[in-house]
C-alpha cells in the first residue's frame, strides 16, 4: 500500500493546490478556500461574503440550483459551505472514485455563477430569516452582541450574516462586483485529502482560466474595548459571555494559553466546571474559550444561569481568574490538559475532512502545512512557569473582563458596570 504524503502545487492560473494523500480511506474531501469574509467587507456591504456564499449555489452558466445539488448527491456526496471572519469555504465529501466530479461542481459554482435576480430576491428573505433564527437563540445572540460591544468599528465585531437592512438593499450588480473582486484563482486554495489521482486533478484545475489579480488589503489592528452591556429578551435564564484581550494567532505564547484554557474551563475536570457547576450548582453549562485573530485575541467564559444566581456566578468566575495565580497549577492538572490537547489533535488528524480544512487554513495563515508533531512538542514544552508568566504578562496587565448578557425582561440591576479581579484583597463587582 502506498504511504501517506502531502504536497503543495502552485499553478500558472494562480491556484494553490494542497494534496494530502490518505491511502487507508475510500473517500476524499475537496475544498475551495477563498480569502473572502468580514475582513474584506466594510460597513456598507456588511454580510456580503455570506450572501455571496448563498448566491453561488443558485445557478451557473451550465447548472441551476437543483442540478448543482444533484450532480453531487447522485454520487452519494455531500456539498456545503460556510463563511467566517476571513474566509469562505466550499467543500464536498465524496467517494474516492468521484473526486473529479466534485471538483467540477465546486469550480463551476465558484468561478461561473450567474446570480439570477429572482433567486437573489428570494435569498435575501432566506438570510433575513437566518438572522432572525440566530437572534432568537440566546446563546448565539449573546456572542454576537459581546463581539459587537468589545470590537466596535472592527470587522471582528461585525455579524458574519450582516444586518437585515444591508442584505435587503443589496443588488445584483453590487454582489457581482464583490464576487469579481475576491473570487479569483489567485485568492483560492484548493485542498484535497483522502484517496485521489493527483495528475488528473492537476490536469482539470489547470484548465481554469486566470482572472483579475486580487488586491491585498491590510486593516488597522482592532481595538478591544472593556465594556459591559446587556439586552433584555424573553428568556428564562441570564446568558453571559465575558472575556479579556490576549494576543494574536502568531504569538508563540498561544500554546501556553491553550494549556491554561484546558485547565481553566474547557473540559469536565477544569476549575470552572468543578467549582461553579459541580460544587456550587450554579449552572448547567460553563466553559472557557479562546479566539485568536490576526492582530489580537480573546480569552473568556460562556455560561447561563437563573437571574437569582447572577451575582454569585460573577463573583465565582472572577475568583477563579484570581486563583490562576493564587492556586498554582498542579502537575496533575498540567498532565491532563496536555493529554486532552494532544489527543484532540491526533483524533482530528485521522479524519479526512478535518485534514482538508486544516491544511487550507494553515496554508492561508502561515504559508505552510500543519506540522502535527511540532504542535505536540510545543504542547509538551509548556511548564507551570510558562502559565505563571502568561498570567503576569496578560491577566495582571488587564485585570478585568469585558462582558455582555442577554437577560430576562424586568431583571433590574443584575449586571455590573465593571468586572475586575486585579485587587487581590477584594473582588470588585461595581453596579
């Protein structure tokens, strides 16, 4: 049996093609990774990347919407897409015998959409319904409101789905212009993982004609505002998100922060979970999270609880932030955190779809493919002293949290104006 191998090929038309051969599987995942997301928008076209993701499925020069889906499903394949802050990703999972058929559909919708006006009018309504669906989900809604509050006037704070009024006012000419700006071969990474025939793929992709050259843009670093806020809605619980600024995706300290996140609140033996759920019974779910961005990063907490518990849960969260310094990380905590992170990497690496997406994302951000052994070594290298240093450099420097909550109507003054854990003698919860 042939061994696994990976390779990146740059074609004359601008496409960058990543091959990740996995001989033990009978399937393949194929993705078109496009550098087009909230980062490439402005306040007048907020949500266009996501709208464009929807519209390319609505017809090409040789396929209508139904045929696009039939030409994947008749081979037993699965076609989907998503948009995030920096990218739009179209992908197919298919049996290994039908990789070229999958590529043909993906290339067609990405490079040959026709944007039927009738379909655009319908899709605007669909996206408005999608926005309403997320607004009705308090866990999703509090995330959007939190980011909008702390990253005012930044693409990080803009909702990926956009604003209803912008979507409803969009026109075919504007959408087509946005597509022609970003959907060019030199702005696309094609990622293929699983079992496939490399030469046939290259032969097919080489036939795609080069288009206009994609201009590179650079935005000013996003500013992080330490604010608290709330929105009253018809909900039973208080849904809370709180966090602080950390550092960017490119910072070498990210591995120490990943280990700290695991210890602090990302699994069922974490400090947050054991203290706030298991010992005090203040919530059903609580977890910490990390988001790395191009120029900044966030470390925070997401939970929900009844409004009678809100003061106690605030105080407990702040106390756990203090305890990172006051109760040093134990060897057992460090060992469990590293084991969790390493096993997650290894589990994911065994799946075709994960490798396809991970390869494209890594190449987009770092210009190279992921080195799993290096990542494991970096996790292993993290020591208790690294976490203590991280606390001094980041947590003590800030000493406070930004926060947002979705509250039940008529909750009163449940939400504090400031969340600070810098004062070692007394936790500060100012109302």
